[in-house]
């Protein structure tokens, strides 16, 4: 199966896509998706990394889910993409990204997660979790809501 992500790159495998509008400026949204001190408020338990090309990110969820990825594209306030490098067999071949477009004081966020090797239970669960987490991102940016890690999907 072949897909094209939001930037027209070919992708062998399965893909997840979610779009949402966030009522905030692109700088605030970009910080929330790229800076570890903000990421921990809506996604991993702990995180490290610097939003710049080639930087390594550590997304720590539990000892069994202590994952790493590399920034493969970073344009401040517009684009942030991560290629997974050390995670699990389903996530390692994948790349996920956030593309932002400022429209009338709001941000159109296009999220994608491409390269999944199979449409298995992990893929389907991850698609659902991304939808829930992106809703958490929206609430974090718009309202300052932080969902405790143990309550995140």
C-alpha cells in the first residue's frame, strides 16, 4: 500500500492522518509540539530534545516504552517531523509530523504518522490514541489543561 503524506512524499505502508484547528498562534502551537517542557503536558511522561534538524528526542512513557527519534524536518512555527529510531518493531519504520498553517488567528494543524508496516491492533490503537492526544494538545494550548500522564490514552 502506498500513501503520500501532506508534503507529497511517498510512503510504503499504512498511515494515520488527523487535522484539527487550534485557537492560538503558530508560535504557541509549535512550542507545544516541539519543546520537551510542553510535550510532557499532553504526550510522554518525560521528554528531552531540541527542536532543530538532526536532534535526538527521547520520549519516555515507561521503562518498557523508552523511545527515541530524530528530527528530520524543523521549520519554526511551521513544521516539525520526527523519524523514530529506537522504539518497537511497529514504530521504528515510522515518521510522524506536524504541519502548521496560520489562518485568521488560528492554526490548522495537519498531523500524520506514516510508514506503519501493518494494519494491526497496534496501528489501530495508535491511531485512536493520537486522536485523543491531539485533543489533549488542543486543550493544553487553548485552555492550559494538563491531563495527568496516568490518565492519557
